[in-house]
């Protein structure tokens, strides 16, 4: 008979069986703030149902299994025929199917559609982030396709459908479809104008034959892709279907799947085209202008996705500190740990509040909002995605050695955390995009300053930061070398303005004191000790059912 040698005590219960949406006041208050009052009950019911699913043991198990059993490329069938298919674990399909059925690809024609989708995206991808990639690209393809009404008429109902149908079939036989995107090539990366893939016209009906490659093509199992290639008139956008109208497979040779740092549940690939049949989207030579709305939408999803990762990391850290005892009391009650948790919570709340404000902007079709998005999306994409790895790491450290173990889920969060800063344009690309907006679109800066100015006079530290920003904007000589500094300041004053207007005073005060007032160190946990940090931590604690 085995003799027991110890009793397990002081271990934290798993954060499970809770409402990811309803237990997050930042999310619920943000939705209530921006949604039409007559639709709020409906939206709350919808998102709470999704939140309970995201916090369930089942969804957590799906996420673990989808990452433990990575996608596998099957280039040929047993008889030697080229098929270029990717096999996924059933849990990947369950995650993606649940997301599609929840409307996470169907924002464009619903009232408050972008707001409720962003809140749903932040909620559901806390269960597993990798499948957010095809969700994002499918959602974002709609505005680009609308440049060709005939293509939009065929594909938009499929992309916004709540039916998940992973089988590769002609579009006419599908009830729901997913889209990917192929822009970058090995010789150019973000410099898409250096692309060498060639498109040769086949007829006057907008059909072309594509020959070339894409160095990074995510979600290669999708039904269609928007790709860039050099047509006779210059860089042009094309729709590439995986299956042709007659049921035959289009030429889409998947060379290999990328072996990535994180995001391992999602397949990313290198692909080759050889006389691949495509349809033009938009005019020749207008490829970037055609696809830019898709890029803007996916960049906003990078903000939302990073906000989701941060929120889950902070929720896990606060949950752990609430139950774990050390040195004579709960970790969450220790002044030093409370400072760390509050600092992390500030970063998370700022990210979520920014993401929801920009998502709500997409539901408002007016000049100010369009101009604001033009500059605020790359500003937020630059800053929020860069803060994500730092938050994920510090939250992991809050769990100590337990956080370094795979079973905690924190290593997966940490590996996932850099991806949104790199995809859809890295930090330098975002900073340069902001400079382009400043130089070419003065209404964008005007809209940004108007938005920030809505908090004028509410906090002297914010007012001082805005004054310093205006001083920097007044002198754009040699600005490229200091573009990151400029964009960082723009992001911080935007977040400060939003929190001063919308967050509890304890949150706004702590953010302005640290991020704008200069009373902050170089690591998390260096907030002024005189602030009401307990209130900040209490607000970040996930509410269990």
C-alpha cells in the first residue's frame, strides 16, 4: 500500500465555467456605451452566451487540442494526384464552426455589426487565438469584393453566413465560405510593389492567368483568396477561388506549412501559382487601393486580438493571485503584487477600450469617423500589439513557476502574443502609414485631435501630453527617424482621452499618472503607490458564475 507523502494545498482552481464577456466590465461597459440602446438587450444576450461558451471547460479543451495537434499538409492523395489540402484536428473545426455560427464573420450588414463582432472576437478568441486568423480575413474581404459588384453578389452571402462548411466545393454549391489573403512575396515582404507574380489577361471579362508565388499565405484551406499580382496595368487585386465553377481544383500548390513561434493551430503556408485562374477585383494598377480596406479591417482585428490576449493573461494573473497565498496572506493583497496586477490591468483596459471605440467607428458612416480610422487604426495597431508580449510575459511571471508550465496555458498565450505586431504590417510599416496620413490627409489628423480633445480639461497630465504632441507635430523635419516615438505618443494620448472619458476615476488617474505624467518605471509594477490600486485590480478580476 502506498503511503501518502503530502497533501496538495494552496493550489489555484482552474479559471473555468465563467462568462468571459459578462465577467469583464470593460467589455460590457464598452458595448453599452457604443451600442444603440434599443439593441443592447439583444446584443448582451448574444455576447453573454458566447462568453459562457468561451469560458467553458469544453472550449478550453478545444483550444488545447487544436494547438497540441497541429495542421498537416497533404500535397497528394494516395494515387499521386495533387490535392494541396490541410488536415486539422476536429477541435479546430469546432472552434471555427462555433465562431462562424456566432456571426464573427458577419459584421457588414448588421446594426452595430462591427461593435458586436469586435466584442465577440475579443470574447471568443480568449479560448483559442489561432483560428482568429481565418475569421479575420473572411470578415475583412467583404469591402474589397464590393469593388466588383458581381463578385460581391456571389461571395458576400457566403462570407457573412453563419454556416461553417469546410469542404472545398464550387462557390455555387457552398452555404458558407472562408477567405484568405496573399500579398507578401519572398523578395519583398511588406513592400508589395516589389511583387513579381504576373497576371496575364485571358478575356475581356476580367479573368486572368496567374503565375508566381506567395511567401506567406495563411489559412490555405480557405475557399478563396484575395491576392496581389502585376497585371499589364500595374499591381492589381485578384480573387483566386480554390475550386473552379466546373468543380475542378484551381492550381494552388502549397509548398510547405510554416513552422511558427506561436499561432500553431493555424496553418500558414508558401504557395505557388502556375496559370492559376483568377478574377480581377477593381481596376488594373489599383491593387493596393482595392485591398486597403481589407488591410484596415484586419489591422483592427490585430488590435482586438491583442486586447483579447492581454485580457486573458490579466484574468489568469488576477485569478491566480486571488487564490494563491504566500508570506502570510493572499498574493492579491500584497502591495507589490497589487501594483503589478493593477499596472497590467491598465494596459488591458486601455487596449480593449481603444479596440471597441474603433470598432464602433466602423458602424458610423460619416466623414469624421472615416478620417479618424485612417490614422487611429495604424496608431492603435502599432502600440497595442507591441504592448501585448510585455503584458503576456509579466502575467506569466505572476504565476511563478506554475506559469512557465504548459498546463497553465500561459506559455501558449506568451507564444501567441507577438503575432499581431508582425502580421498585416510590422511596427515600422504602421509608423510609416501614420506619416503618410499626416502628410497626405490633413483631415485625418484633424479628426484625431478632435477625438483626443473631447477630454480637454479633465486631466492636467493628459492636457500636457497633448500639448507636447502638438509641439512634435508642428515640426516634421526628419520625422521618419522619430516616427515610432511620435506614434507611441499619439497612441497614449488617444488611450488617455478614452479612459478619462469612460473609465472609473481610479483607472484614468493611474493611467494618466504613469503613461502620461511620467510617474512610472521601466517595468510593470512601478505605479505610484498613492493611487487606488485595489480598485483597479478588483475591476480586472474575472467574475465567476
